[in-house]
C-alpha cells in the first residue's frame, strides 16, 4: 500500500500550516503539494500604482493618435493593427483563397469580410496611421513610451521579486516543520511541491522540499509518480491567429487554440502516434519529452485539470455562458493517451469539494481522477499491485467566504 497526501490551491500560509500539522500526525509515504501557495492578486496590488501611471500615459498618447476620428474609424484602426500580426491584409486575402482547412478558411474569410466592411472608415483610419508614421514628434513620443514600458517591466519585476523573497522565507519555515521535508529527512525527504498559476518564482531555489518540475518519475513502493505543474502548451502555429480571433469569432476559435488542436486530433485519428503534424509538434514540447522518457506512469499529478474537468462554463463577454477550456496542455493530453496512468490528480478549480471520477471517457480508458480544491485536500491509499485507489480520506482546509465554485 502507498499512502500519500495530495493538496493544491492553498493560497495562504495559515492553510499550509494546517495541512502540515495534519500530515505530521499521519504515517505517509509521500506528500504532494500541487501549487497555488499564495494569492496572485497580491502582486497586482503592490504594482498597480506603477502600472496605472503608465496606462494613463499610454491613454494620453492614444487620445492624440485617435483625435478627430469617429468611433467606427477608431475600431478600424485597431482592426488594421490586428491584421498586421497575420502579415497584413494582402496575406489574409491569400490565406482566405488558398487555405485547405474549411474552418480555417472560414475564419480567414470572416476576418477579411470584417475588414472590408469598414469601407471609407478604413480609408480614414489608414490615412491617420500614415500621418502618425510621418509625424516625427509623435514617433519620438511613441519611442519614449516604449522605453518607459521596458523600465516599468523591470520595476514591477523587482517589486514582485522583493515580495516573493519574503514569502519564500516564510514558506521554507513552514515546510521545515513538516516531518517529511528535506529539513527533517535530508535526501530521503518525501515532500514534493510544484508551481501553480499564482506562484511565480516562489519555488525557485527552495531547500526544504523537492520541486516536481525538476524530476522525472519517482518510484514509491513500486508505484511510479510523475508530475507536471502549471503549464499551458498548445500547438505553436497558427496560435496567434486563433488568439486574435477569439473576441470576434467565438464560433470559430477559443482562447488557446483548442479548436485547432481538436481539428487536428480528429484528422489524425485515435492513435496518439499518428500524423506527421502531431509528431512534429510533440517533438518540440519539452513537457512531452520529459514525461515520454518515463517508461511507466502509474500516478500523474498536475496543477491544471484534464479531460472533461478541463472545461468550465464561462462568460463569453455578452453575459451568456459558453463551454470553454480553462487551461490546456497538448503535451499532457498526449502523455495521458500514451501512458494511460491509473490515477490522475489535479487542482486549480476552486469549490466546496473536489471530485473523484472513474468515468471520464476523454482518453479512451478508465482512470481514477482526484481533484483537490482551495477547501479540501485528500489522503489516498493506493494498492501497489493494482495501482488503484482503495480509500480516499477528504479533509477540509479552512472555512472561506467564497459563495460559489470558481476556477482561479
């Protein structure tokens, strides 16, 4: 039997201390903390003053650039700037005429139609952009703003680093209290931690736990654990195209190119190794290469959800709800299909309680899924022979004021 603790989305050190106290009363083979140890909004709060000053400066320059243009003409300016990311309107016209993928071709044609629908307003927008390009004084102001943006990035990074230095010291002190930590057990430590989407550089250089993103597989009593913390890896091309069309063409694209991935997966068929496109993409993904080199994976521990749990009903901007990916890693998706781990654990999505799932059809086989939240963590008994979960004890972390489940 392998007994291990899985927790995630802790978001404050009081909760972390409570988890450590519980773990110290148990006889565990391992302890896995899957990210989001701090609250990311804290970094926004300490930098928002600096950012607000820059945004006001940029807004003033935009006001000068767009002065005298109608609202429709201003929209045309921004649309034209978007098209430049795809090679300009001539390239888009070529793509609309030659693209072989029907959905991609439809998307290019819709973008082209939207562009030409502006008519004289687009002409006015292009004239203004040319005037600004020829205006040396404006260009000098724009260059100065870019320099200010770089300086702002450096100041913000320094402010966040200073904040995280203090958090890291506190974090290390709490980990040192855990009887499974490196501080207590040395190289035999059984405490593993990984990044969430809120943690930034918090875990860099820590000494009292093992960082899961630096490891391959870890074998505990014959059970192979593998890890992937917060990573979003999608197909590289044409990612910018799908991201750029998200707000305009919700029926065509989603935020991180999932629709394109799904199309290619349909074409490639169920075999995870099929297709030149698929193999080329996977060979370029470091997460895939790291995990693919592990012969067998019995338990895969992640920060982000997978399968049907990687979807949520989110506001599409119009007040309506649509089903959308929360986060997505193409590499992790393929590892699951190839390695077929018996157990998959994840966090990221907040709520009153986590999920235990044995019936997700996404990957074509039956796995046991364990979801921990900001309010619950689990202690799991896993059979070392069958690699199946025999028992899960669910613990509440702390009472919170959150009214509804959320992902964060």
